């Protein structure tokens, strides 16, 4: 997708500070952080939502989530994290490229993603 911001980041057209990367996924700090350390896991190839993501990429996705979460937890001295993923506009998906949010949590904080 030529106008997809995540595709541009994946191709190196937009510079970023990667937290972690494997063959099919990478993670970066979210540009619009909801909490300190808010990070994104993004697929290198364009898939619009999780329903388009091939199941065969599941192990690499979990690898990227785990490695990113561990780094973010350590950096932010957090005690836990939320993993959030939105599909379709009605569910809050703003960028039509599959991605997951990691939100580090500390005791007593107020996360905007906890219902």
C-alpha cells in the first residue's frame, strides 16, 4: 500500500527507533503514546487486520510481542502490560495495517484501554 504509514516505516522510508525485529514483524514506540512506553508490534507485509494475517506467522508474532514486552517492562519498570489489537474502524482501528499495542502498566495507574 503506497500511502500506508506502517508500510513506509517497514520499507525504511520513514525513520524509526525499532525496539525489536524479526523476519516478519518489528516493534516501535507509538508516536501517540497513551501511557509511557506504549509500543506497537507491526507486520512488515501489509495485512489490513488480524483476519488477513496468515496463521503461519503466529510464532513470529508471539516472538515479537514477548521480546518487545520484556524490553518495555524493563525500561519502564512496569509490573505488567496490556496487549490490545483493534480490527476495523468501528472497533477503533485507525491505521488499516495489522498492529498490536503494548501498554506497560504499574500498580494504581489508569490505562485508557482497560474496560
